[in-house]
C-alpha cells in the first residue's frame, strides 16, 4: 500500500465516525451492516396536475475494503437506509447515462461510488 492509499484510508476511517450513515448492504440472502456516505441525491418529477416523485436516485460511497465480502457491487444488490424513521430500500442500478452501476473514487481506489434507485 502506497502513501496515497494509506492517507485515503486514514481519512475514510475518520470521516466514517463523523459523516457516515449506517446502512444494510444486501445481496441475495446475505445482509451486512456498513457505514456509507451519501453522494448525489436527485429526483425525477412528473407534473400533470401536481409534482410527484417518479424515481429517487442516491449514490452511496463505501470504503472498498468494507465491500470486500461482496466483491464488486452488482446490479440488483440492495442498500437499506433508515431515513426519518422509515426503512428505505435502494436497488443498485446503473445511472441513466449508460455508466456502470459503480465506479472507483479517486486515484487510490480506496472508495467505491454505488449508484442506486429507490424502490417503493
């Protein structure tokens, strides 16, 4: 591990305590509690008579080592987060722009950004 990777991991450990949120990462029958950081949050809205959310997109950032038990994120994995007392389920899906459902963040690849859509 080089100096850049050690620095990124040390920063991630500190940020976990300060900014992270607890989520459940689920693949098939395997659930694991993990700490994630919320990335981009966006909504698609439709307006006929009122503004109604159609889909909700949310990116989650994880330390690469935290996902090692699962390997790389796969389409169909679920991330469950409690928001305002409600259990919200997000499915790992690629964004609408054709990118894959996850990407490494930064040169050290110490973090993975996972793209999701909320499942109602």
